[in-house]
C-alpha cells in the first residue's frame, strides 16, 4: 500500500514539476519577444537613440548570459529548486519595477536585475527535468520544455502587440506577475531537492573574471565607435583568455575544463548552440523595427507576422525531441541548422516594398529549422554527461544560448552604429536603417551556415548515461 501511495506521489510530483518548469520555460522568452514589439513606443516615450534602444534588450540578455553559467554551478551545490524559487521571486518583483519605470536609466537597470533572475530560471528548469525523467523519455520531455519556450516566444509578439496597442507597453511587464506567483506557490509544496554536488565549493574568482570578460566583449561591440568601446573589448578578450587558464588550474572550477576536453559532444553541441543563437536571436528585434518603422504597421499587426516563426518552433519541437530519441541528435540538429541558414538568407533581400508573404515564408523556414535544432541539441548534451554534472551541462548549454543571444544583439548594435550612428530611428535615416538590417542578416546567414559543420562533427551519444 505504501509503495502504491509513493508511486502516486511520485507521479503527481512529476506532473507538478513538468507544469512548473513549463511555466518557467514560458515566462522568460515571453518577456524577450514581447519587449521587441514595445521598443518603438518605449523609444519614443524616453527619446532613446539606437544604442540606448538596443540596451533595453541587451541589458537583459547580457545579465542573463553573465549569470546563467555561475548559477548552473550554484544550483548543483545549493539546490536547483531553491534557486528556482529565489529566481522566480526576484523576476516577479523586477517585472513590477520595469512596469513602473519613469525613465530609460530605471528601465535598463530593472532589466539587468530581471536578466539576473531570468538566468536562475533558465538554468534550473532543464536540470530539474533531467534529474526527474529517465534517458529514454528525456527527448520527449525536453521537447515539451522547448515547445513551452517557443510558446512564450509565440505569445510575445501576438499578446505583446495586443497589450501594447490597448493597455500600453508597461502592461507587458505586469502580465508575467501572476505567472511568477503561481510557480513560487507550487514549488513551495514540492519537498524534493536536487543538489548532487552539495559538498563541493563555488568558484567565486572564476565567476567574476568570466562576467568581466563577457561584459567587456559585448559592451565593446556595442560601443565600438566610442573611446571606451575598443578598451572594453580588449579587457573582455584578455579576461576570457585568463578565465580559461584559471579554470584549468582551479581546484573547484566553475567551468569543468576536463569535462569539456573529454566530452566532444558537449563541446561541439555548445559551439553549435552559440552559433545558432548568435545568428537568430536578433531576428524578431530587427523585424519588429522594420515592420513598425518601414512598413508602418501597428504593434498588433507586426506581432501577428512575427508569431509565424515561434509557432512553427512550438508545434514541431516535441516531435523533433521524440525523433532525437530514435535518430542520432547530431543529424537532426544539423539539418535544423541548414534550414535556419536558408531562412535567414531570405532577409538579406528586404526592401521598402518586400511582400509580407515573403517575410512570413522566411520566418516559417527559420522556425522549422530552429525546431529541428534546439531540443535534439539539448538532448545530446544532457545525454552526454553523468547525473552530478546535469547542472553544469545545463549551465554550459544555457550559457552558449545566452552568450549567443548577447552576441546577436552586440553584432546588431555594432552594424547599426556603423551605418546609422547613435541617433533615433526616424524617416530621414530609414535608408541607412534598411542597409544595416540587410548587412546584419548577411552576417547571420554566414554564421549559421558555418554552424552546420560544428553540429555535424560532434559525435554519437551514449544513451546509457
């Protein structure tokens, strides 16, 4: 009888955990994609130039990228559930602060805090799921998790456009508050905790050096035409080299260099993820500005067009996750990268008169490619490591994703500053804006094409781990 009760409790806990992690996977991408729709309105209200406008997005992504890797290690040591509760609480609070912001500085500062808390959410949901579900069912579950991520990306443009049009851009931030509260309340009723490395130490020095390096590189790219840009870029590159050297010698490193050296799948899957997100993250940002400035669409109509990509991703991700349980993930993921680079190439030819069906077709191809890449790639990573490294592996893949997103915005900011300068987007500089969009998509297409080769050489997974 006790065994039956225990099994029922275990099944119920699994369902609660799946529901909670699904909400967690939804909330952060929703915030990313919905804010893109609101940017023209935020820019006008706070009189933002191109650099400041980019930083409304980049501040969140950069903070997430800096903290997601250390948080993966912290989750393994102090507990994944605990970190998720704290992260969701701060995310909810900072969402309220973003909604109440009365100038650009307050908004960007609040977005930094939101990104830090978002890092703790992103890194824990995958590692908790991998701890709870067995290898044979992980592909399907991770596919559902990725589908939730894409559902957030899908809801962002559509729902965000609706909210901005009728309730103003601040309503986007208030929308996520009840979701955060729900997650916290459900997690408090879960007794289980996951902390397989609780006796190990945290690498504080490595975390700081890594953060300085990443911050320097991304900020340096964004401010490359200013005095501090090249200096920050140089400091960032030197810091990253020192970080690699230090981690190789540290007793309790944040980055397990030996794990990366000995695990070809982990290494090349992470490189593939880094390249993929570097080439794709800024799509909705650029197209949101293009559709609202060049095409003069309202936010709701622009959101309906942008929703094409994440809807396809959400629909196909569970299927591609299941496929990767049967077919070698590197084959599925590499096909996805090839499809994505094809879709990106369409955007190189954007003009004032580009047909909307052309844009939607490109978005559908990119969405399908991303669906074939993301969950198989994550499945390959998590199946390539032992249980005690789930948090680290989740942190590495999460870092590759978030660093790629930060690089994507960094590249976009760099190209915009080169072709437009640090000015507000207006009718007079629309031609330069269009040139910067096309050049950015050309760079993204080449990047994604190169990523196919990183994906295909990763090797075959061991499904017994």
